[in-house]
C-alpha cells in the first residue's frame, strides 16, 4: 500500500509491476552471461546459482544494504563479490522494467518510513492498532516495519 501511494518517493513509476521469482529469474537469465563473475560462473549452466543469489539479495534488501554497500562489506570474498555484481544488475533490470520483487515489498516501505518522516508520522496517525499475524514467520525487515509503525512505546501492537 505504501509503495502504491508513494511510488515517486520510492523511485518507481506510478504503477510498478510485481515480479515473482520465475519472472525475475527469466530477466536475469538473459543478462547474467555479460557479468564478469569469478566464483559463480557455471559454464554448463550460467543460471544455476540464481535462485540462491536472489535469496541473498532479498536478505540484503531487507537489511537496507545496497549493491555498493554489500560489495564494500564483502570485499575480498569472490563469491559474495559476484553476488553483489548480480545484485547491481538485478536492481538495474527491475528499475528498467518499472518493477519490484517480493523483497522490495518489505524493503521499500521500510525505506519510505525510515527516510521520510512525514510518511512515518502520517502512517502512525492513520492506524489505531497494528495487528501482526504469523509473527513467528517475521524477518528483520518486517520486525523493523512493525516497530516503526507502532512507535517507540509499541502500545498499538496486537
């Protein structure tokens, strides 16, 4: 909902497209061979590691790490440097298609709430209570979203 109401502030077109893993893989498959990968280059099947790479990218997004930040953090580890290169390409592909993936559904609202105080305050005023179902399945990004929406006292959390 936050992405739909504030696409321009999230750097997206007015009606971004949501890509599932299969669509994301298909877009990356067409471009992966052009990357200068070292550890993750599989000549017999260049797309072999992509599902694992997409999961790693999702975790980086939830932790608000950009491709450049990830690259700086993993400098010297060729496997992770390759992952950061794929991450940068993937972000370019998503933005080029005006698209988001499932990890962006947590990462972009988190970015909107953390970086735009006016959006955060408007959201806090709008909701009297925040109901979290299946809390045992929450990740760090989701927990941070709940924390931001509920405010420092957490009184509105159910």
